[in-house]
C-alpha cells in the first residue's frame, strides 16, 4: 500500500501531471468559449478558435509559471516573449487542425485531435524552451 501511495504522490507531483491538470482546466475553458462564440454568437470557426484558444493559453501560461514549472520568482520578460511566440505557433497549429478536421466532422469534435496534438507541442516547448532550468 505504501508503494501505491508513493506512486500516486510521484504522479501528482510530476511536472507532466501538473501540466496536464492545468491543460484540462484551460481546455474546458477553451471548449466553453468556443461553444458560445461559434454556436451561440455565430462566430466563424477560425475567429472563435483564435479567441477561445488564445484566452486559454494566456491563463495557462500564468498557472504553469507559478505551479507547474515553479517559475513565479523568475519574472523574465524573455520567458513571456518566448511563451507568446510558441503560444502563437500553437494557436496556428491548433486552429489549422480544428479547421481541417471541421471540414469532415463537427467543429466541437474537431477540437479533440487538435488538443491532443498541441498538448505535446505545448508541454515540450514550455519544458525545454520557455521554462528550462539553466544548470
């Protein structure tokens, strides 16, 4: 039982698990904003996705800086610029995937593969490029 508890604690304390947790919350926000903009307010897919994804990325950056990558004490403008740069690349990637898949499946379903693909892109760019630790 102690091994299970240690494994559970190790998983919860891992950066990837925290990143996924933040990602789940910001993805839910992304989907909610997209739903309202696209289905309630009749925004086209691309502008709705840009606003919804962009909002979730901005919120995710601040949460990840403080909680996932413990970088709250190192407020660097270069990290913010890098995060925005890679975030915009992720936005382009996400929006392209959503738009492409939405030609064949409903828009809300098209966001699912976009989230899965861009999750990996975002984690690795944040871990190795934005919040990397210099030793």
